């Protein structure tokens, strides 16, 4: 049986220096950020996910946003090469952790750039955002690694947000959810449901209809509950100040056999 693991990395002391591109910079409370990260990790464990902690990246302010370092499809990992050069050292400890877990490793090579937060998986379809952090060569390399394994790669434009998954994620039934003012091409998705808050566009599927989501989107939580899902809110206010969301803080590994 496949195990459910979540790869995480605790925030480093330079967290407040993290990159921001589409929002105004506001002060980050590092002590509160540590507490929030701990509660996020505990929420994953409480819902049946074994957390695996990658080694700290204390010189990398954005290292806590571990989702950007890799794209997973089944047990195959594509190690990202960020369009933000300052983030490229974040991948080293992630490669080591995934190797220990038995994943097959591949890499994005120059001139390709790719951030994991630009890839939304729905079944065997991988939507990849072409924007500031991911370029055409990166998308070509993503296709070359995963299409032979049965994946379908669909490129979509993004210009209003940092990453594709800053704008959209998906419910368990495959419906894509997003805050419409930030979604460049809703028609790219077969089923699109607008949500009333920006933070409501991001959910982590915990299993059993449970949706890990930000506490800052109560109206969206009400919408999901009305659709028969079970929202599990967590406070990630300090990460939202850095354009982070609930998906950014972990890499969910659903198809590892141990």
C-alpha cells in the first residue's frame, strides 16, 4: 500500500527577507511564524500524514516554501530550477530527503526554469503556469520527464500572481477553484469554481473530503462545507505576508511504497 508522507522544512531566521513580487512588503513576526509552521505540521500528522523534515536552509529566506523545489508525479521527482536565482540553493536538502525516500530524481537544466508552485496536478493532468518563475524551456523539460509516464501536461498563462497555485488549486472531485480576479484563463480548466476570497483559492487535500486551508478565508470555508467537504482551517498569516499559502509549505507524497 502507498504511504502518505509530507515533506516539510522549518522556516529559517532570515524568513522576513523572503521575496515578494505582487504585494507590499509588511513585517513578519518570526516567532509567530514558527508557531504557525508547527501547527501546520501537526495538522498534517493529525490527519494521517507522516511528516518528513528536510534539513534546514538557514541562508535561504524562502526555504520554508518547500513545494517550489520539486514536482512529484508518482514516485518520480523533477528537481526544480527556480526563475529566482536566489532560491536555487534550496533544492540540495530536498534532493537528499527524496533520495532517502526512494524517489527517482530528475533535474531541470539551464536554460529551463521551473518552480513547483507553478504545477497543479489533477489526476494524470499537470497544469503548469508560464509566468515569472517558469519559462518555456522548463515546461518542455517537465513534459519530457512526465509525459512518458502517462502524464498530460497543459501550459496556462499567469501574469497576476507569483505562481499558478497562488491563483488556483483543486477540490477532490477535480473542480479547479480560484479567486477570479487573479486567474488569467479560467477557461483553461474543464470545471472552474470561483471563490469569494483570495486565500480561499488554496486547499491541501488531506483525504476523506477534508481540506486544509487558510483561516483567513472563512467565506470560502462556508462554500466548501456547503458542497459537502470538511474545511480544516490553519492560521498562516505570517506566510501570507510573503505570498505563501497552505500548499507552499509541504510537498505531498501520495504514491510512495514503503
